C-alpha cells in the first residue's frame, strides 16, 4: 500500500500559487504523505503542477522552528506571548500606536489575516499593518477600486475556457500558474488564440500565436494605442458605455494628446508594426477576449496605470461580466485575495471598507473598538523606511521573508538590525529574516493548519490539517489572539477555534450590508454567517459573493452594475511614462526579475525537495548574446550584476529570448542557497505613487565578468553554510543523498587556503591528492564504508562531473573500484548524466527527451508517449517543443505544442 491508495484522503488546498488547486492528501504514516489533485475541485479538476506534486517532499520536520525562542533560548509559550504583549504595549504607551507595525502575508489563512488586522487596526488603533501583497497585487487593487468602486475581480476560470482570445500582460503563466495554463492550452486546441506581451520570450510566449516583445515599461502606450485604434475603427460598444461606464470622454480626450497611430505606438514600444497591428486586429475582431495581467503589469512605478489601461479597453468594448470576456488580474499567492478581503493592506480597513468615516464607524461598531484607526498606515516600503529611521520601534513579521523579498534588501536588513524589537512568526527556523528576530514564534505549516483561502477567481477553499501540530507550533491566528488577550483585549479575541473566527469574519461582510443586488458591498458572505463547526469542516469550494441562500457567484457585473454610487464603472485617463529611473551610460541595462518554474519565492519550502532543483540548479542571469559579448561574458561564466544599490554574482545564460538592453534574474536565492546571488539588494526602491508597489521589473544595471582565479565544490551528507568572512561565491544545491556546494573566488590564494582549512576537516578515513604546483586538491572522506564528504579545488579549468559523485553518495557502501576512482578524481567509465530536469512531475531529464527525439518522436505528444514528459501539468511542454525544434529545425513542432 505504498501509494496509500486505500487510505482515506483529506481534501485541502495547495499552499503555493493563486490558482488554488484542490489537493487530496493521504497520510501514509507519520509525516509520509501521498498527494494527488482533487478531482472534485473546480480549479484544477485533479491536476497539480510540479510544485504541488512535490508537496510530500516538503512536509518533513527538517529545518522547522518547533518552539518559541527569545534570542537563542527556547521558552514556554506563556513567556514568549507575555514578552511580545509587554513590549508592544510599552512601545505604544510611550510613542503612540503608530510606533508599532505588523508586516504580514498572502500565505496566511483568512482567519489569521482577520485576527491580525483586527488587533492592529481595531485595538492598537493604527493603520500600520501591511502585507507582502503590496509587492504583488497592490497596483491591480488600486486599479480595480478606481474603475469598479471596489477591489473586485470580475471573471472566473470558466471565462478562460470560453474565451476565443487570451492576452497575457506580463504573465508567464506556463511557469507561474501551470494548471490554469494547461486549461487554456486545452482551449487553444479548440481554437483559442494566445497573445503574450512580455519583453522576454518566456515559455508562455514561445508557444503563443503572437508574442509582443515590447520595450520594458511601455505597456500603457501599447494599450492606449489599442483603445485609440478601436475607437477609430468604431469597434467600441457605445451602448454599453452609455449605460454602464463613466469617463469615456475624458479618456478619449487624453488619448488625443498623443499620436496614437499604430506606427508611432510600434516605434515607442520597439515592436514590429505588423505584429502590433496583428494584435489590434485580433482584439478588434474577438468579442470573447480575456486579458490576464500579472507582475509585468503590477510591479511597476506605473503599475496602476497599466492596470487601468487594460480595464479601460475592456470597459469601452463592454467585454466584462460576459462569458469568456473580462480583464483578469491573476493573483500570485494562495491567499492574496483573502488578505485583500480582510484588510491586510494598510490603506483598507476590512471587508472592502476603507477609512471613509461611515465605513470606519461601521467597522468600529462591529468590533466594539472605539479606538479603531482613522487613517491608512504605512505601505510596505515606507514601513521599512520608518523602521530604519526609528519611527517604528517594534515590528511583527508573519509568513513572509522581507530580508529577501523587499526591494533594496540591503537597507531592509539594516533597518531590521537597528529595530529595538523584531518578532517573526514562521514555520522555518533559519530564514534570512529570522536572523533579525528577537522573538521567534513557531507557526503551523501547510498540512497542519486549518482554515480558508481565496483563489484568483474569488473561490474560498478550506485548507485542512493532515498532521497533528509538531512540537510547540501553533496556528498563526491563535498566536496573535493570545498576544491580544495578554494586551488586555480578551473580549474581542477569545475565539475557541478557527471556525468561530470565520463566522465573525463572515458576519462583518454582511454587517449593515443590504447586499450587492441592493447597492451594498459586493464582498458579502451572507450565506455563511451562521455556518457551524460541522458545516465549516465540510465546506465545499465556493465563490463569493455568497448569497443568503448559500449559493456562490462565478462572474461579477453580469448586470452591468458596479460598486460605485451611480452603479457605473469609471474609465480613467492614463498617460504613459518611462521607468522611474531610466538607464544611463553607467547602468545601461534594464534589470528585470521574476520567477522560475519549479521554485517558490524564498525557497524555504520548495527548496526542501531535491527534484525541484534540477530544472535550474543555480542562480543565473539571462542576457542577450550581443550584450554579453560587449562585456566579455561567455555562456556559463560567473557574472557580476551591478546596480546603484548593490551587486550580485550569477551564472550567465546567453539567449536571444532576452531582448537586447535587458537582463533577467530570478528572485528566489537567499543566504542559505547563494548569499551573493540574491537579486533584491540590487532593486531600486521606486514605487507606484498610488499603490506603493515596487518596480521589481526594472532597475538600471550593468554586467561584468567575475573572472574567478580558483573554484571547486564540496559535497557533504549535511548542508554546509558559506564560511563567514571569506569573499567566496558560494551556492548550495540540494541532492537526494547529499548537498552539493559550488564555490569560486579571486585573488592570490590566501582566501583559497582559508577556505580549504575551513572545509578540509571531517570525520572518517581521508583520501587526499594534492598538487602544490597547480593548487589542485582532491579530498574524500569515507566513514563506515560510505562516502561522507568530497572536496575538489582547482586553479585550472576542469572539475569532474558532479553526477558521478552524486551517484556515489547514493550508493551506500562504496565498491573498491569507486575508492580508486576517487583518488584519480575521474570516473572509470562514462557517466550517465540525465541533463537538466525538463519534466519535474514525471522526472524526465533533457537527455532522455533528446534520445526519444533521436528515436523518432517528433512532436510534444510523441515525446510524452515515449517518456511521460509533459503529460502531467504541462509546464514543460514549451521547453520540449523548443528542444525538438533545436534538434529538428526542419520539422514543424510548434503546432504540436
Ligand atoms: N513557479 C512559481 N510560480 C509562482 C510563484 C513562484 O514563486 N514560483 N509565485 C506566485 C506569485 S506570488 C506571483 S505574484 C505570480 C507571478 O506570476 P508572473 O507575473 O507570471 O511572474 P513573474 O516572473 O514575476 O513576471 C511575469 C513576467 O513579467 C515580465 N515583464 C517584465 N517587465 C515587463 C513589462 O514592462 N511589461 C510586461 N508586459 N511584462 C514585463 C517578465 O519578463 C516576466 O516574464 O506567480 C505565482 N506563481
Ligand atoms: N526581485 C523581486 N522581488 C520580489 C518579486 C519579484 O518579482 N522580483 N515578487 C514579489 C512578490 S509578488 C511576492 S508575493 C513576494 C514573496 O516574498 P515572501 O513573502 O518574502 O516569500 P516567501 O518565501 O513566500 O515567504 C513566506 C515565508 O513564510 C513562511 N511560511 C510559510 N507558511 C507559513 C505559515 O503558515 N505561517 C507562518 N507564520 N509562516 C509561514 C515561509 O517559511 C517563508 O519564510 O516577493 C516579492 N519580491
Ligand atoms: S498550479 Fe501548482 S502551485 Fe499553483 S495551486 Fe496548482 S498545484 Fe499549486
Ligand atoms: Mo506575489
């Protein structure tokens, strides 16, 4: 029964992206878990992507924080809770409520979020709670509020099935929302068309019908140009506008300020005119269009304008509230929506009410909290500025890793280091942010916590516990509620369990709310206010608004009514502008950052699954071959990426998928995996003036070859941290039976010798080879017949294949000939290198795919039939198509993808 097929499964939700897939989890024994997609969940209908499928590999207790800690001391909960309550209360008493802050996350459950927000805004009486959604969704939220009157996502996933055209603006869906992308691929097989607007030729762009590789930050120009073109053609919906939309004349007048001819727009966006007009024609001709927008739109100093330009176009054409037609801001985190609903953002209060006096008084009455905040608090980037300059003296960080993920992360670390009181709640013990915590609070992780999340289509799904709480870990909402009680607010925070928190939250949404049909707030859970424990435990996925009769709502605005005083949506004039800091002679390249396929954010969880490392084992910087040549950089070389804020070192990847004049780095690497490969110390702190969202997709940069003089690698059974104080470039790459560490350095050898001393001690029998002339050194340690540790250092070029040694770690007792090869530093025969992992779900490497192609498989389907690759979540299908094309340029493989 190894696969646990006969063990009853628990329906829960994936903790990663905003698709919000249902997961069926079966605990086989202890912490051994089998997962599959929940066939009954409407979002994924049984599918999971590589990250969801690997959940079982991440639920071990390795690296977990399992007891509260004050400094380095484990303490009982009562002591930790009392200290947090006392320090916050003292700070507030001395310096006022705005001297404290919470920084929270879209990875909290709705119940957690509700309680954190109620404590800060309701009972501490400050607006200073903000969420990492500020880095993610804030621009879309602001655009929604301006256009629709509230932060409302009009569409649903069914619209993506029904659309004839899907436009992806700054959205690499093939990698970031794979299960949804697979759904759209199925629609594409039925004739749906895909247009991708992204400066990079991503895997999403690669298989699209049309890719517009626009110059960075020119989206507003492109969408304004489209709207002007539609007006010129008479392809807008004047009846819809007359009945349901305000502001059209203002937008039309603003458009007239610039030359909107396709040729002028194409020139400004640096696009071939024919491609631009093809897009405009396609849009004009396709009523059933969904325009997805994600981080390429939001993470910009003009992020709100980008969102509004898209919403304007949909409103003017009446493509909203109809099957297969809507603008669709797709969410990143599993509960980005829940946070927006409960008021996790500093500029909203709760339940889509903000600080307007009537809203504020209603929430204060509901909470029985006369001190409820009267004004918005500080947004994330400003909040950390205030921590840095001492205005905020106590901060509590929950379920986010700002020392990695905020812009200008070097300054963020300085701010945290200087803050008198830092509390961090996390499930992991050693995140980069934990290093700054005075108090560490152990939170339950996925698989242990219990509550609700809301996905991109407003669908509420229960996350359910699969395991009992480990150690002393507790639910986030409970940790916060206990501190609130200790601060003297027991009346408002004494819930017995999470379902009672949910009921209170549902009641708030319905409080003084006649409902959307009667012009009230759309965000209403009226049908769930009386939900009891059993019904909560059994709750099936449901989309809000939930009507009093208990039914959900898939699509908003079907009746053309919006949540504005006159019921009309607003078109808002937006004008293009350049990036906040333009490139110049010193920093001529635009640094773009984002995600890779198999990793999640700061690697604290996906980093635990060795299989998820094989697609992109090392931090890299993508650049156009001509930009690389100009800087003397070759493929695979260690490269310095420098900006006015800082420097990182990453492996160069040369590709024409990257536009000239730009470079791309993934956002994921941390101190634990590549201390010098972190992207965010490089990012400028430019934000959108309205939303406060940082411009993560553009910072002026330059690249230089690193030119190491020595390099090597260390493999060990347990991971080793980069030796402190040495200027060595260090990367850790987890493997199943060992940890691989690659390193490199510069200089005359003093640091190399120091490193060798630091790493050259281990238990067991040592096999050593040393060549003083070249500085080469090979060392292997064997204990009880098993390979324990290997260290290779060279000043020359070549190092042996790592796969050979990785296999020796997996072998167990070493055969005699393997010991001999260790001394030679070379395998005795050929090594089977599987190549990079292409399909992480079915574990198929590049070389197996190439072999299948050589044996005659000529389409993505045929490769799938031969190897299994690409047959699960499909996020690798564009890559398979690309490999096929490279191998067989004559064959037409695009259509097969
Ligand atoms: N594998 C994986 N999936 C994830 C996550 C993860 O960590 N890993 N995180 C989740 C989260 S929280 C989020 S927010 C989503 C994000 O999902 P996406 O938004 O799809 O991801 P990103 O890679 O951040 O950025 C998308 C694209 O924006 C492009 N872009 C950059 N500048 C511009 C521009 O000026 N205009 C346009 N049009 N495009 C531009 C980038 O080149 C990039 O390809 O992913 C979610 N899913
Ligand atoms: N350069 C660059 N930077 C970016 C972005 C980019 O595109 N480029 N994207 C931005 C975006 S969109 C986002 S969403 C952020 C994400 O950035 P972060 O939120 O900083 O990243 P995560 O790794 O998801 O951090 C979540 C933390 O919470 C912990 N955790 C997980 N579950 C729980 C739980 O239930 N309770 C508690 N208490 N802790 C838990 C995890 O161990 C981890 O430490 O990064 C932003 N930063
Ligand atoms: S697409 Fe993947 S990461 Fe996103 S919710 Fe589904 S399984 Fe999880
Ligand atoms: Mo995000």
